[in-house]
């Protein structure tokens, strides 16, 4: 990264809170499912069903909490979501049957979605002239934290005892609580002045909703690396299984080192639209290369897969930068939390439906499915600039839902 630490004290506080949080996230992302299946002995089908229920349950929470952050103050609301997530995560220790598991994981997942929305006004307020670039920095920090958490979780998986897994859950909850505590050092952000606008202004902004859907479709690409490629390597190629870790490491290193730089050049909604278009083409090329890795010698398959992951990661950098810019750039300042909560619906839907879609298309169907998925990304990337232009025309014509502060004589 060009700068190891942000320029201002509030930015450093947000980065420290984010880093602490993502170390905890890395612990759970790596071994959370194993805790419930191997340590608690819940059936894998029940765990998958519970996670799916939690994913859909959390979709609408971000909008409501984002609006609360806009009107009541983002720092306090964000801190509360972190505390709730810490408490819900700690309850995993007692979730030894299906319904307690569902209740705990729904609460934790909803609090996570709410926190992402509540944090958005803080990023906008303290992000300087380019909050989108600071958001890119936070994403790089996120990858560092998750990587460290994954390394720590490796010990738990290696030991494999109930006590080791319970220590992982406790560490996860402590990290979330510590992340909330760090926010005490952050100066509070006063809510924006009240405006004459519909109560749920983001849900009335049709171009923004279209962009939310398009970004959600594009966000399925995150599951390509974590779901589709690992299964493809094992089931359809002669590449060694250790290449799964190699592809993840390559992606993580590139995101950590290049995300800030990729975000810096995407400095307007128009530039974001172009980044969406480029990312769609990159994903199409990457998916094509992955499909060609079947039925060839191991060295050739490995070379193609690593090349595909390299190209995919470039597309991922562009996609993330585009999402940062468009989601902030087209959102009115007084409703940042509500708008970013709405924009998060797309990623939430991708989280819920992406794995099943990719497994059906790319693994069950095989090579043709990779072409279809790649084409889906490409078409979505081509549609994004049209939606951005629509949003800008509505803003310029004054027909969008952007409200103004009431004038008093």
C-alpha cells in the first residue's frame, strides 16, 4: 500500500477498529462452519439452512439501521451493532441445537449488515476529499485482518477439540467488542440537518436500485474464488489440491497491495461506470480460462488457473472501486447510511444465492456453465454505465428523490 497508515487520527481510529474486527471475522470465516459441524455436531444440512435463513433475514436490516445512523448519529449506532454482534457470537457456545443456532446466527448476521450501513456516514465524514479511496484502504486492511485471523484459526482446526473451537468463538466475540471499544476514541459525527424528503428516500431512487441489483449480480464474483474454483480444481482438473490455497493467497496479496491504487483513479460515477465495464470483461476472460483448465496436464492446468485468478483479481479491484465510488457518489449526504444500507442489499443477495448458482452452473453443468457465468458478468458490466447515466440525468433534472434543507423566511 502506498501509505501504511491514514493521514488523520479519525481515519486511523476507524482503520484500527476495522482491523480488530476483521481479525475476529477471519477466525470465524475460516473455522466457524467447522465449529458447528465438528465440535457441536450439527448436521451440515442444518448449518447450511441456518446460514441461508440468516442471510435473507439480514437483507432489510441495513436500510433501517442506516437511516437510524443518519438521524441519530453514526458512531453510537455503529458501536451498538458491534456489541450486539459480540454478544450474539458469544452465544454460539450455547447453540447446541438447530433453533438456538438459527437465533444466534440470525442476530449476528443482521448486526453485521447493520454495522456496515451504520459505518458508512463515518467513512464519508472522515474520509477526506475522497472517502471512496479511504474505503479502498479499509478493504485492504480487511484482507490483512482476515488473513491474520485465518492463520490463528489454523491452530484451532489442527487441534480439533471442543475447547479449542470454544476459544476461537470467544476470541471472535472479544475482537468484535474490542472493535466497539476503539470507537470511543472517534469524535462523534452530528446527524445531518433534517430535510423535506420521503421517509425511505433510497427505496424511491429507481436508478440507484437498478445499480444495487447490477452490483449484486457482479458481487457473485466473490464466490467464484471461494466456492467455484476450489470445487473445480478438485473435481474437474488434474491440478494439485494445494493450488486452492495458492489461488487464495495470490488474490489476497494483490488486493492488499493494489486496492488503494485501483480506487484512486476511479474518482467519479462516470469513472465508476467504466470500472464496472472493465471488470465485467475481466471476469469473462477469467471464467473462460478456468473452463479451459479441465482435461489438460497438471502443469498446464495450474498455469491457466493462476492466470485466471490474476485476471479475476484485477476485475475484482475494478469492481470494488466502482462500487465504492458509485454507492457514495450517487447518495445524498444526509442519507448516506440509508443509501449504503440499500446498496448492501445487492451483496447480501449475492451472498445468499451465489454459491448455489455457481455450483449449478460451473460444477454441475461444467465448462459451458463457466461461459454463461462469464457472459453474465460481462453483460452486467455493460449495463452499469447506462444506469449511472440515468441516475445522473435524474439528479441534473431535479427529478430524483434528493431532498433539500427546508428554507425558512
